């Protein structure tokens, strides 16, 4: 795991906690994956690739790293899937309460149970936008509700869940699926309105959980369960930019990078995708503008703030 290195090799002055608007929490967890193992190495590969990235974003004409990106200590709790989820939940909440734009990098998709839980406690009427090949709606798998196959089951019960890119699932998952808010890959291909339709269904506050296997395996081979027929780069960016422009994206995670020795392009894609999402988030915010993650306007957040401080975090 990384030691004291900064994200993307950015200068120390842009990566101090106090002055950074963005926090990146690595969660190199791979305890429940079923097929290709190695998502625990995803954070490292992502961070390494990020060091080779050019930091001026042509499209937005910005250098978002100047907003400050603090690389938090990795969450390494792995005693059980439940303990890992608890640790992610706690860490995420700590940095939301510090008024940061909180992002996470996995690890397998089960980490999102913890991140979504934290955001859902801090923001009212949360939409979870899941971009993924798999429905991940099972209530339990392999004896745990914190398995990667269950990544958004809780979100399906407690948030406004919108699923995009889905092309693999078990029949039982239909039970928990809201098909009005599910964008199957085979339907997206012939529906030119899917982006607008999905955005119309979102509430103001949106958390994005991005499973890299949503992307087509031709551009993202390094993932645990590659499924044919995925999203491509520019349509993905077009959709993400629209979401960031039209909604208040409160945070996001990117999961399931499963690096290997031969393909480095996937690692690089993941780094670039992460940076693109930050660029979209901050494209209209000047570097020296104060950042407000909108927590204070939120009644639900205020009430949890107290409990939170009582716990001495
Ligand atoms: Mn998934």
C-alpha cells in the first residue's frame, strides 16, 4: 500500500488536509470476491497510474488538483466484511463532517455499502447512481449481507437508487429491482434519451458508485468480472458531466479495479476517470473559493453531527 505519497504526485502544498477540498480514501479490500482476485491491489495500481497523468484537463480548462486532494490513510480493516463496512462508514463520515468532498477508491464493490450508508446519513433524499454491469441487489450472498454481490441492496431500500449499464443479474434480484429506474445495457443502446431520463429521476443530492466493470472490457479488461457490452469512454464522460452539471454530486466511489502485469491501460483509465469526475465537480469553483459541501443546510446532518462529535471523531 502507498505510504506518504500524494495522489498524482501533486505538490505537498496541494495535499494538506486543512487546505484540501477533496479527500481520497483508499479501501484496498478484496475479501468477498468470487472469481478473479486482486481488487485489493487496485488502489496501488490506481495511485501509481495517477502519477503519470497530466493534470490540466483540456475539456474544462482546469487543474482541479489545485483545489487540494488529501490522500487519507487507507481503510485496511478486513477482519470480516461487516467490520470493513463499518470502518468505511466511519472514515467516510469523519471527512464529510470536516466539510470535504469525499471520494473513495476500492477495493471490491462491497466497500460501497459503508460509503453509501455514510452519505445517506448526512444528506436528505439521497440518490445513489450506480454505474455497473451487475445489479448487486442480493440481500445476502455467501453468508454475508456485506458481500460484493449485495453492494446496493441496502441502497435499494433506503435511497433513490438508479442503476445504469446493468447486463448481468440473478432472477431473484428482480424482487428488489425498480425497473423504472434501471437502465439495462441492451436497452440503452437503442434509447438515445437514457441519460436525460435517468437524470430526471434523480433528486438533488447524488452519490455516484462507479463499478469499473460497467465499462466495456475492450477499454477496461482489468476487473474481476468483465461483462461484454459495456459503456465506452466518451458516452460515460458525457453522462457524468451532465450529472455533475445538473445535480449536487455529494461524493463518489470507484471500485473493482483488478490490475494485472500486462494491462496498464485499465489502471490509467481509472486514474483519468477519477480525475475527470473531480474536474466536473469543481469546474465552476475557483481554486481560492471556499468550499461548502452543503452539510450545514441539512437538518438531518445537523442532528447526526452531535452524535458524531459525542463519539469523539
Ligand atoms: Mn458491482
